[in-house]
């Protein structure tokens, strides 16, 4: 590419890259491109960089400027617009719904405070309100939704930038981090967190948060 790639996902057997670039190899593109295993292809030209991209119900999902859209294989459709917008940082999936996390107050006319779910028809907040902050990371671990960011309360719980949602209430997740978690993955039954933190609970210099060291 001739500019940075911010996000990658797999869609319909192809690798999709979103970012701020106008060419992928020799192919003119509009900040998003699809790799079919041998060459890059355009996915429609948009004005703003893409961050992030993901897949929900076999549809490609992308955030561009202040608009959340999905690609049906031939065209982009708008499914929501963030208001009071700063950014959407990540997509996730929980109990069949699309999740969007970042730094925004509303999607369309719905107050969501940085974390929202799409049920296929409309947007909803996730649980009761968390205090303000930035939401960076989402994961599903042992059937709970794990959320990371800069917030210090989740429901009635005092937390340190990480909390879990069991479908009806927020809970602490271990003793939290001393700084931001930006991404998660699962490895051998443990949840692995990476970001800008230097302590996880009582563990110093560690970027790995498992249930053994930080029980939920």
C-alpha cells in the first residue's frame, strides 16, 4: 500500500485491509481493498480512512468517518452514524449481535456512551451506563463479554479499565490494568491482553491476563 493499514479481517474467503491508502500494489483503491490470494481489488471509494473493519452475519462491516456500513457483496449500506463523534476503535460480536466500541456518545438517536450493539435492526446500549472514557478492546471469554478502555466504573462496580458483562450485569475482571488494553485474543484457554499497560493486577511487566492470575 502507499499508506498505513489500520485493520484486517477475512471476508468471503478474501483478506480485507482498511486504512488510509489510495493504492494496493498497482490497483487504485479508496482506503479499503480485498486480496483474493493473488491480487488486490477495490471495494468502493470512500473519502475517509477505514478503521476498523470486521464481519457480521456474512456481511463486511466497516467504519469510515462517522458512518458504520456493511457491504452486501455489491454495495455499501449505512446501518448507523455516530454523533458527538471522536472515533470507533473496534468491532466485536456477542450473543449474535454486532458490537461497536470507541469514543462517542450516540449512534443515530440512541445514547450508548461508547459501547453499543446492533441487533440487525436497531442500536442499543450494552447494559447500564459506564462512566465516561475510551473503549479500545472487546472479547468474548467463557461466555462473557470483556471490555477494556479508560473507564473506572462499570455499573455499580469500581474497575480499572477492564470489566466483564454476563448478559445482565457488569462485574470486575481481576484487579484491572494500570493503563490501556487495546486488543485481546484467546490462547490455550486463557485470555491474552495487549496494550500500553505495565501491570495487570499485582503482576508487573506482564501483558498476559489469564483466569489463574486474575480470576473474574
